[in-house]
C-alpha cells in the first residue's frame, strides 16, 4: 500500500471515528480508492477508537471526622440466586412474503450474495465450498452502475389466469421437465425450501447445455432471476430459504434488504437491469441519468 493511499485511508478512518462520515460513505470512498470490499470492511471495523484522557487524581485535604455512634448491625438480606435469561424465541418461517431492497440504503457490499453462495454451495457441493466462496452459486445478485446499486433476484412473477390461462410462474410454465414447482407449506427442507415458494428439482433439470428455456423466458422479460451453478450448470432460483431468507439476516445495513408481506404480483417489480438502473437513478436523484 502506497504512502499516499495509507494516509488517505487513515484520514477516512478518523472521519468515521468522529462521525463526520457514515460507515456506508467510508466503504464507498475506500473502494473507490481501489481497495477490495473485504479489506474495506476490515478497515471500517478497525478504525481507531478515541483514547480516554487520564485525569490526575486530586488529593483531598484531610478532614476531621466527628465521632459517630455505630448503629447495631442488622442481618444481611437473603441473597437471591440469579435466574437464567429466557431462551431466544425461535424464528418462524413466513409464507406469502417478498424480498424488497432500498437503493438509498444498500451499499452494494455483496454480503448477501456471499452468504447465499456459501449456503447453497455447502448444501450441494461441500468439497467445493470448503475451498472458498464462488458467487456463481448465489441466487441473489447485487449489481453496480453509475452511482446506483440494485439487487437482481427472482421476483416470484406469476402469470395472469384470465389473460394467460395460468397462475404459474413463467419459468415454471415453460419448463419441459416440470422441474420448477412451488413447494407447499409443511414440505421441503426447513431453512432452504418450502412455505409456498418456488424451487428447482436438480434431478429433473436438464441444465443450461441441454435446455435453458427458463432462462430465456425470464431474461427476455424480467432481467433473469434464473442463474446456473458453475459445476453441473443446473438452474438456480431464489427459494426465499423456505421463508427464512439468509440474505436478509446477514445484511449489515438496517432496512436495505427487507422480507415483507406480498403486496402485488411480483411481475410488477421485475425489470431488465438496465431499465432498473435508470428507474432507480431517477427516483434517487429526481433526474434522468446522462451516461
């Protein structure tokens, strides 16, 4: 690390310590200086803390204490044994919810994607996962553009029955193998699938080399919430972790990533990434982006 870069990072750490800049601003500035996200997180965590100034003790002048009568000693009250704190309430899986993100709070830190990739790689390819994190296993994809970060993830779109003859998801409708389906409540693996959310049966999926129809319909209309694992090239889709999404649990910015009750057909929120960047920029800065 060059001397100038080290001095600039030290200045930013001092500003973070004094509250002049927020943690989000610190991460953005440091990454703009060419530091990786992981290193920036570490630098934010080890920002110098204020050192308390030692105060020299002042000697009090001796004072003559008047004689006092010593009251009779009373028996000490019985000691009460400390009680153990109540166990933390177990989190319940939620059905009928959707993922939403706030672009004004999201820093694009990729922690959600890292947690997602590590979870699913460990589930299907534990030996590969032990070597490190491969973001290609992630079902949630933070994307960065000029001044804007967005989250690309399956929006759980549904066809409209009166217009399209079905209430299935578009990817589910076109899958020739029936590999994409909704896992009802009470079925699936807790913390991974179930609670009425979509899942892909890897044994039925033909993979990208032989099929890819789910990707075609999703990418053509909605920017693709479908991805493929880097080893077997089987389709991947966000299952909302069976109602307990890990990405929401690990997000370091309160309010950046939310799991909220479903408000409308997820299709309403689905956009091509390029369109999403423009819409988000206009919403944040009240003007069109001039690239």
